[in-house]
């Protein structure tokens, strides 16, 4: 009897252990899935598309931002578990906005024809500015793409990516507000996102804020290394620049009718060469700390993981100025430039 009870206890213990292990793996999977990597292609020495997709799988990178519907990349993504943020380039906005038929054809050719690719978002336009000749086509293009997706029976969210140059005020974060000249673009974008319950995509780079103001911003604050709070803001305390910028965008959205919107950080990273504080060690520190930090949320939204895409997968040698060439986690030979824990 004692032996049978011992066996039963042992089996119960093993079952509990296996359950805990399964739960832990599920938690890890959910947490690590917050991180994606941007796949830019502005280089003349990059690996073939299938080799790149294999690299995402090898390092368990479960999300990708793809800036345009590159057919070879989409073909290589078939049947994988990689979730894709697919871009409609700025150069296509006028054509997509011009007619619903054009938008329908874009969705048919680049989304519906790839039924076994896991599309997460369609990002219509990237960092569109008021002075851009195509700015007036942004929201009509977003609407036409959404109509096309709905007609095809696809529930993929449609959004657009802005940069933090849209902010007129950002210090302290609670004072965050958008520049007046951006509101003719942002007001209809925000209305569209609120109505469709889609997130706003934000390209967010503490590196640029630091580079442009090394006198007032410490490197530790930019790299998530500040030992104590740096910026007090009412009852909130900020220990890193990433949180401060992100919460400034949230504050700006609240002042613009978008207080309930989620933000997806569609680009963030740190270059390894070519400019101020561009070292391998700083890039390693920033990106590894970013991966861990976004699991926890910001002071304004604590405990809420932030879906984030690191820029970028590879160095891209066709870009200018020099520091723009060196954002890759990987060299074009597919070697990691420094250790990264994607989990």
C-alpha cells in the first residue's frame, strides 16, 4: 500500500512538473513572440530570400516586418510560422488610393495568393510627412486596402508607421503632443485606427534622440542602463529613453482622440558603426536590453508587453549616410554580429 501511494505520488509529481513545464514554455513562447525583426533589402550582398527565412527560423524569430511585397520573400515564407507585417510602399499610395480595383488587385496578388503565409498587419505607407506629394493619398489607400481585405474575407489589421518626428513636445512624457503641421495627416489616421481597432505603428529610436543631444541625454539612459530614475513626471519615474518617448506618443494620442489605441513599435535599434556612439557593444547592450524590457511595459502602461520589431536583420550597404549601413543584427554572411537572446 505504501509503495502504491508512493508511485501515485510520484506520478502526480511528474504530471504536475510536466504541466508547469508546459505552462512555462507557453509563457516563454508568448513573451518571446513580442519581438520581431525588420527585413530590409537595401544591400547588394544580402543572402537569398530562402536563406534569410531559414535564418529567422534557426534563431526562433517569429515575426518579420517586410517593407514591400517582395515575391521571392513571400514565396519563401509559405508554410512557416513567421507572422508578417507587410508594407505597401509610399510609391504605391497614389495608385492604391486611386481606385478600389487597384487595391483589390494588390491584396489578391500579394496577400490572398499567399494563403499559407501568416500576415499580421498591412502597413500602408512609412513615415509619411505633410510635405510629401503622396501624403493626401495615405488614408484613402488605407481604406481601400481594408475594404479589399474585408471583401476577401481576411481580418488582417491595416495601419501605417509614423516616426517620432511627429512629436512637437515630448518632455516630460505626459506633455507629449503632435506637431500642428502633422495633424491633417494624423487626425484621419487616428480616426481610421480607432474605428477599425487597429494599432498605430511607431518607428522609435532612442539612438537618434541621444545622437542629437548628447549634452542633455546620457548614454546609460538611452541604453536602458540608468541605475536610478532620470526623469520624474508626476507620479511616474523614467529610467530609460525608450519608455519616455513611447509614453510621450501615448500622451499625444490621448490629446488627439486616440487614447484607446495600442502602439506597436515597428522599428527600433542601434547601429554598430558610422556615427556617434555606434559600437558593437552599444548595439548589443541596447537590443538585448530592449528584448527584455518590452515584456514589462512602460511607466504609463505597466505590465503590458510591447510588440516590437528590431531594425534590422542585416547591414544594408546601399544606404546613406554611413551609419545607416550598420543596423544589422547579422552581417550579410549570416553571422550574428554579437550575441542576441531573442527569448
